[in-house]
């Protein structure tokens, strides 16, 4: 993930160089979080574009990642694919060797004094953004029984569903038909219209 761009910095703006990200190490503390961890090498492609001020990296990276399912709490492995679109700025003039005073702030990505462009921090930051906020091992994961904790993906348990709180019976009646696949938006609107102010007062009195 480290590329020497000295020749590219000597080129005219608009010049591009394509590079492979092939089996690059993306493991370690920088790619390990509480509920996610990179478990394999990064792969992808990046195009380095000479700009007026530096080098713009435009690429896509795929990283095998271990996540924890939000429903069944089991670990599973998937591939996180993320874009990398960042500009890097030289710190040393490639022709004179003189230091360059940058005005891009501490958060800007530098090209070091040896004219090497290091993609690792840019990939790490974009990797964090690409991680799902609520990971699922599969879309239809049944999760855990809230009473006994059994993984319902392995089959149903013997627990008896807890009865619904009678105080919410009025509200529950509003959604009784939502599971019907034949309902249209108009049907739902009609159902909502039947919930009058009187029903709202009744529900409020029930909860008191």
C-alpha cells in the first residue's frame, strides 16, 4: 500500500498511474475494533492521478472482515468493499528537495520526504466508515429467544410467548393487518383514519 510517486510528481497534471493492491496486509491493531476485525489481506486497484497540488488516489479495496451478528451474536466473515478517494500532498519538492509548506491542515494525507505515498491510513479511515452499523449474518437470521437465549436458527425452542400488555391493546389493533401482503398504501391510510381522537384518549386513560 506504499507507492513511490517521485516520477508521477515530475509529470504534468492529468498524468495517471494504475496500481494493484494485491494481498496487502490489512491486519493488526489498526484494523481491529470491538465488533469487527480484518482477517485477511486487502485486494483492489487504485489509480494515482497527478493534480496541480499533489496526487489524487481513486480506487476500490476489498478486505475480509469478521463481524458479530446483531441478532444471534455469532461471529461470521464477510468482505467489506470500500472506495478510497483521497488527495495526497508532497512535503518535499521533488525537483529541488526543499520542504514544502502545506496549507492543507493536519488531517491532510502527506507524501513523505522520500516521495512515498502510503495508502494505509486512508484505507483504514474509509474502512471504519464502510463497516455496517448493524451487521447480520444473513437477512433472515432468526436471532435468539429473548427468554431462554436459544439460537432460533437451529430450530424453535419450547418457550411460551409472553402475553402482550393489555395497556397497549388499542395501539396494537392499529397494526393488526400490517402483515397482510395484500394491503395497499390506501388501505393503511384508511386504517389510520379510523384511529380517532376518542381512541387516543381511551389509550391514554388505559396507560394511566
